[in-house]
């Protein structure tokens, strides 16, 4: 079950890295540094960065989606545990009947064994189908989250005109004052709240 859990932080971070690198405003002139000693101007790049863990951890949509996914995973896990107990109970009954010479023939015992095997195979197929369904739902959740964050970053950068917005994980060191995570989180949550139906 653990391997079914979609690591939203990792997937969203990858998408952010790809999306943010294309968020620069081409029409905004990059700041120019003072002339160097050889008389040539050295252009600088106006960048900012985001801490993906902070953004994902504090974004209300991400929290909502992950909670929904976890509930579905928990439900499937509970079903699996209940079914395992049920099948084990049937197997124990067959064993006890055999030990107590309840079966009048080998054929009657084989019928019970076959029924147990059939139930076990049906349970396995159902469990596999549900695992696949949750994996697909996880991919859809990931795409929705990535699209939401990338869309906001593009709108955000259209106002601020940075040459690049990077993930903290993409570099070894960034000056702390270049961190715009708090602004991005605030903007994402404000936009998400505005999209929710008004409480009656």
C-alpha cells in the first residue's frame, strides 16, 4: 500500500522546476550591473526562488487533495485487512472440519477448498483493480496540483517580471531575500479560497 501513495511533493517539485523555468517575462529588461574594469557592462539575471516543500505543505489545495487520497487509501487498506480475516476464517473452518472428520468425502472437502480459492482470487482481482484506480486518481491529482501552481506562477511573474523563478532544490545557495515562497503561498491560498463555493 505504501508504494501506491503518490509523493505529491516530489512530483510537484519536478513540475515546478520545469514550469518555473519558462516563466520569465521576455519583454522585461534585466538589470545591468555597473561597468566592469574592462569597460564592458556585465548583465545580471533577476531571479527569485521557491521552497517547494513549504509551498506544497502550506497550499490548501494540496492539503485537501492529499487528505482525500489518504482517506481512499485507508478505506482500501481496511477492506483488504477485513477480507484477509474473512478468508483466514474460512481456511480455519476447513482445517477444523478436516481434523474432526466432518467431511463425508474428499469431494466435499475439495468443494470448500475450491470455493475458498475462488473467493481469494476474486478478492485479489478487486484489490488490484482498486490499486490501479487509486494510482490513476493520484496521477490526476498530481496534474491538477501542478497545473494550479504553474498557472499561478505565470500570473505572478507577469506582474513581477522576473527572469527566472527557481526551486530552492535547483541550486546550492540562494540569498534568503530572494525567497518568494511566502508570497506564492499567500497568493495560491487566496486564489483557492476565492474559487470555493460560499458557505450557506
